[in-house]
């Protein structure tokens, strides 16, 4: 019973992570901070939701 619960919990976690990652688009725009990504992401996807990760813009909300 305990193993089934752990398996179901693991499955739900993986499904949630995959769903969250589906709406991410990495655009080829260098950045030094997340505020530099808002306008390029709005042009690329139509959404201002963005983040600067490892010097590159990642846009959210397009999926």
C-alpha cells in the first residue's frame, strides 16, 4: 500500500512538471536580468511573462 502511494505521488509530480514546462520558450536573446526579457518575449509570444536564465531569455504563457 505504501509503495502504491509513493508511485502515484511520483507520477503526479512528473505530470505537473511536464505540464509546467510545456509553456516555456527559450528565445535567442542575451540578458543580464529578467527585466530585459519582457519586450523581446512580448514580441515573440505576445506575453510579457519572462525570466532571464543563464544569460538567455525564457518566455512563459505561450502554450
